[in-house]
C-alpha cells in the first residue's frame, strides 16, 4: 500500500511513494517513503530509509537502514542486497540455555 504510485516500463516496474508498505503472508513488513517493485528481478528496492520488521517466536527483529533490495519474501539471505549498512534491533525475549 502507499499514498501514491505509478507503473513504469509498461508495467514491468511499479513505483509507490508516501508511506509505502509491503506485508508478506508470514507477517514480514517493509516500510519506506518510496518502494519500487521490479518484475524482472522479482524484487522490491529502495534508496530511501527502510524498515524491515521480522516477527519471530519470541519477539520481533527490526532492520533499519538506507538502500536495500529484497526478494518477494522480504527475506532469504540469497535474496537480500544491502547498499548501505543496516542496523538490527531485536525486541523480545532472549532464550537462556540451561
């Protein structure tokens, strides 16, 4: 979802801006002032500040930074390309092994 958007290259790319947000069926959420979907790469990308929210069993991990390319699942290690450094913050319980 976003406030505004446009199709580019005859629909091969979609540009969304103004509180752009993508949510997967697994609950991962990507938000940014601008997001671009590239059909040929099967990926979301942005040069803007982005926040990726990853829910886990004991809490949520938040990755924030500027400039990222993520595959459609917003996740797998092979599908993530970070252009500038990201910061990871985990909010939840930390399991302690006994």
